[in-house]
C-alpha cells in the first residue's frame, strides 16, 4: 500500500480549489510528475525530489511588468472573500490567497495587504512579528512556509510575501518524503538548540521555529561580519520551515531567479521534460552550487 502523508486540512484545500477555479488556475499546473533521486555512490544519504513544473516558468518578474501582481492578488482577495483562504483569521497585515503559479496543490501566498518591501538583513524590523504570525498559522494548518529574499530568487522583493506549501501532495506523488524533512540532523557541537544536516554539503543552519532572538542575531551577524556576501546591500538567504524548526541557507547573491527558496530544502523544480527525465543526484548538487555555498566555503559557526 502506498503511504499517504497528512498535510493541510481538507476543508482548507476545498477553499483553495474554489479560489483556484475563480482565478482560472489550470489543474495541470499543480499536478505534475515528481521523482526522488539518491546518491548512488553511497557517499551521502541526502535525497532530492525533482519536480517537473513547466507552468512555473510563466510567472513574471519585476522586469516583466509595470504593476505589482502581488498588489492585484491581495486586492482581489480583499474584495472577493472566496479568494481569501483565512478570512476569519487575524494575520497582522497579511492576506492568504492561492499562488497564481502554483507548483503543487494548495500552494499559496501570504501577501501583505498593502505593498511593503521584503525584509533584508539590513532591515529586519518586521521579521520577528511576520515570522511569528506565519509560523503559528502553518503549525496550526500543517502548511509549510518558505521565504526568499532579494538575490535568493525573490520575484517581487518590493512586496513582502511568504510562500505556503502543502508538501504532502508532492510526497504522496513521490511515494516518500525527501530532502530537509527526511534528513538526518545533528546538534551543532557546543551550541545547544542549533542543528545541521551532516549529509547536506552546503552551508546551512537549523533553528527552532520560535527562536526569534537567535535567528535575528545570526542574520545580523552575517550582514555585519561578512560584507563579501552583501552584493545587494544585504545577505541573500532563504528560510524554510520543517516540522518545528527552520532551515536557513545563505545565497551567493548571483543566482538571480535560477534558484528558489525551496531548492535548498531538496525541492528541485525543473521546467523542461528532458531535464526532468535526466536529472540525477549530480545534477541537483551542481544546480545548487550555482547559488549557495559549500560548507567549506562558508563556516557558519563564525556568525553565531
């Protein structure tokens, strides 16, 4: 029997289905093939899920449009409550609506109702409150969030938004979990409460999801101590939710839109069918090298 992984509540997904239908999102956009790839050399136990997602290639960037799609989506959800997935919930200045370019069933965006820039390592005044509001929502609903800053794949950094995913729909199609949620983790020696994945070859740290103080300290330390990371006057990074923790991965700041926030957690989206068929473990590693640091290139203990 194929194992089924529990994810977002069915009632929430029914709201999502209605909203997606109103937004004319085609079902083939979020029901594409996925395969798990492993290191056949046996050197690493870390696994990746390669997801064929050609529809995501259509999503615009700031250079493609004059007006902000995030503003339009937020305004539509304010006007038509059927596009607002949590109309009864106070999420500070966020509203949650389906992602117009979903990579999986249930994929949504928590968007600020009015335009404000995404946080950076130089400007984190809103991070603690935003992270707490989004984390509490996701823990309660079994969504998983991820956030990418400018330079780490953010499409519209001028408008704050967090990606909300129901990874279970992908795990169920793949037949198993993979990546960050399946990885072995160890405590970082001498630093209680901070962990790492011994089989993941890239620079990263894992924090308790509510350890706002240390998350802020770490990001500020990256900004202050290593200006070589700052290409955009901040340190590009992604923050990705696990069960009750978050994975933080600094980016080199040269990746543009090649890499997204989900890639470092093992979710490898590809847009071409041939690429999907041919992708193996080596492909995933080389793809990530384009935008994130190997462990030997960046010792993150230096920033704690």
